[in-house]
């Protein structure tokens, strides 16, 4: 790590430590108050569900992290024959910063972006657009951004590995970087969010967005990220033996 980190290396709320989630308090209170007080036509269920879904995402991530750490600590397969230190096990103690960042942006977007409020719970056309567009759009753009922002650039003082990226890389592996809060500086997370939010804004602009499309899109990103960082193969080898093409479809969807 550089001795003098850049201005956008650390998360803005790092000085708040364990009280960082207090940043969302005004928006959480406003969403609850609006749902209880406003008339039926003015209620925004999507805004109210932002914070509960953030908690669901935290639970989802924590389950994966706990399983991964347990298998790492108790497993017999090790690259280095040394004991595991606490710093090594707890190296991702700030894993929830990215979720907090998403929640802050969502609350601001719902209140400021035209068409982002009072979304329907489900829209079939929006779900189809999200599913189809997500297959190829974010990966190509993310590759360009990461290749154009080397770790030697003064703004990015934290170590960054581009070993994942090459012309043959898949969207699955590209998404694995989205939640790696400890190895990517804050400025890089802003770029990642803008890339992934482009799809969400497209559905908002075309009036096809829904609560389900937003939640489903984020769940897929979280699931693929966690699966890529869990340090063990989720699918049994026997299944790959029976269905050889399954591994190709999972890891090379391009």
C-alpha cells in the first residue's frame, strides 16, 4: 500500500468506523414515514424496501463469507503449510462498505432521478431487458475501465490485480470484482457502480423498471461474486463429469 493514499482511495465514511450506517438514517426514516403517512397513490414501496433489501444482501454475503472462512480454517488443502492469523481471516472486515454505498446511491436516485420512484413490483418486459442486456453489456465496459486505470495511477494507491482480465474472459469472472471492497479503492468502485447502474438506468429511462428487476439484478451480481470468492468449487465434480458442457456454460458464458 502507498504511504500516502490518494484522496479517493478510502471510503468517505471510514472515520465513522462502526457508526457508518448512521449515514442512511435520514433516508430510512423518510421512507418509513412516507409509507405510513402518504396517501395510497403517493406511497413508494420500492423506496421503503431499499433498506430491508440491503439487510438481505448483508445476510447473503455473510453466509458465503462464513462458509468460506470455515472451510479455509478447517480444510486440509492448503497452499502454504502455516497457521492462519486473525488478520488473514478477517481481511475483509469492511465487506459491507460497498452495500452501504449502493444503498446511499439508491436512496438518492429514487428521490432525484425522474421515473425511479413508485416502481411496480414486477414488469415482465423490464425483467427480460435486464436478463438479456446483463449478459454482455457490463463485462465489455468493465474490461475497458480496469485496463485504463492501472494500479500505478496516483489516484489508486491500493494494490490492484488485472490477472482476471483478457479478451477471452467472461462476464461471470468480471462480476466477481464488483464486491471486492478491500482490494479496490473507492474511486474504482464508483466506476464499477456507474457501469452496472447503466443497465438499471436504462430500464428506468424506458419506463420498464421494477422492484423485482433491480433486486434480481443485484442478487445475481452478489451470487456470482460470492461464488467466485468462496475458495472452493460449489458444483460437485461428478456433475461436471455427467454434464461436460455445464462447466463451459457456467465459466465461459460468452
